[in-house]
């Protein structure tokens, strides 16, 4: 097995806690989810016998993309032997099993008994769902059954803080932030430190890992859907990055409503890498794509590769105002998009005065979404650099 790099503070907490319920509250980059997955593998799945580990999240698409994929990646990274039933999302090692269940199928969870439960992004679930998961800790065991909740401290009035941390004394609790993770890049550390001058609430939540207050959220005009609809008009929005993620969204406009799917959210992509990823994702290159106009050379190279790409209008204030007037539906598997839109907020100055500018942090998919929606509608009736073709439907692989 390859040598594991673990975050000692979190790993030791998990190994030594004797509490049934354990809450790991961490800022951005603290490594709480990654380390929890390592702990469950190294200390439970491969050391104990006859155990059932339940890994849960609010929706199945989010669970599949995050915790499920993380554990599979760790198993492969450390070259650990395992058997997997992919259709049921069950990993087996000897007499032990890891099962992945979402809260959108509560009946299956009600019939399940576990020794250990890990709830990823626990702030997504409500108190009733938490109690239902806690009831699953009833499987017979030679060790103490335990639950682990991992979350960002996004709202001090959330039930995890108000009902669990403040009222329940017999729980394990640990706060962490980026300083506890020695494996972060300096670029990311600088970004987190820079939040002090960007927004006090963001700095408190994502840099310091302390409970904050959710306020001045920009978009509230959205809900979740299972998938994009058939028909309608297809467009794409693209935000460039390298140290920051390159972000691509696919947008269906149907019946005057906007349906959005996250298609790409990946760091360290050169423009050549990005073009290859676009070729994998976008099947019909005639469909309009609106990209960050601050990178004209990158747009030109993508255009030369056959994509119907245009420079986006980057008017932030007007673009946000336009997007706020739309009815927006986001697919449940758009994990990073949902995370961004949940926290996307207006800046406040040091006196608490709300400004008309959004906080520049974790906003790459927000930019891509705005580029596409606002520029596309604004361009209707305006001659583009190339003739616009009416594409009624679009697909990706």
C-alpha cells in the first residue's frame, strides 16, 4: 500500500473519540472529508470485522460524485483490495461492507442497520433526517457504534449548531481550518487569507472555520431537478481558470425557464487540456458557448478548434440582476454549482454596508452561468461575429 498522508489533528480526533455522535466543523481546505474517508477505510473497513458502514448525503447524485468517488479514489490510490457492486453502490472487504445511501430514498435507509454512519455535507439535511440516520446505529457490534458529521459552519442558526452543538453535551466536537492541513498549495492559502479584505463573513466561515450568518445571498430564485428537460434551446457558459477551476455549465432554455447542469469544474487545465475536455463533453460544437471575455487568446484557440464560442458580456451588476429575474432549475448532480449558489452573496464593507458587488470567492460556476444567460439574451436580435444557428436541442456525453 502506498504511504498515506493524513491530517493528524482530524485523524487522531476520530481515532480517540468515545462519543456516539461526532461533529467535524471545518473551513475550506481543512481536509475534514478526505481524512474522514481515510479513517473509515484504514481503521474500520480494513481492521475490524463484520461491520456495516453507511455513507450518506442529501441527494444521490451529490453522494455519487463526492463521498462515493472519494472512497473509490482512495482505494485505488492505496492499492487496497476490494469488491464492488456498482449498481448497488456497495463496497465489500471480507465481512465488512460500505453502503452509500441518500436521503432522497428514506425508505431504504429506514430498513438499514449500521455500525458507523458518515454524513457528508451534513448542513444539507434537516434535524428529522439526522434523527432517522442516528436510529440506524443499532447493528450488533463488538465496538461502539458511532456517527460522524462533516460540514462547513455556514450558518450559526443551523440546527447542527443550535440543537446539537449547543444543547447536546455528550458529543464529540472538533473545529478545523486551513492551518490544520499541511498539504494545501500556497496559492489556495493566499486565496483563503485574501477573504479578510473581501468579506468578513466569508473570512470567518471559510478561512477561520467559525460559524457565520447567511445573509445577503444573491440568488434565491432556484430549485433542484433530477435532470435537464428534453427539447428547448441549448447554450454553454465557460469561465477560465488554472489555479482556480475551469468551469463549464450547460443551460437549457425551455418555456421561458432556465435549466442548468454543471459539466466541468477542474483545476490545472491548460487551454489545450481544456479543449480536449470540451471535446469529450460537448457533442454538437455548433451550439453557442459564452466565455470569459478577459481571455481573448483562449477564446480564439477554442474557436479554431471548431467550437461556436463568443466573448461574454461581463457586466456583473446587470448580469446578476437579469439572472435574478429568471426561474432557475439546477440538476441535483451539479454539486459544486449548488455549493456556489448557496453561498453566493453580496459584499459588505467594514461598516456592514451591503455593496452591489458579489464576493469574489468560489464563484466560477456563478460567472459561467451569468455569462451564458445574460449574454445570450442580450445578443438576441444583435448580429454576432458569426451567423447564429437555431439549435433546438443539444446533448453531451
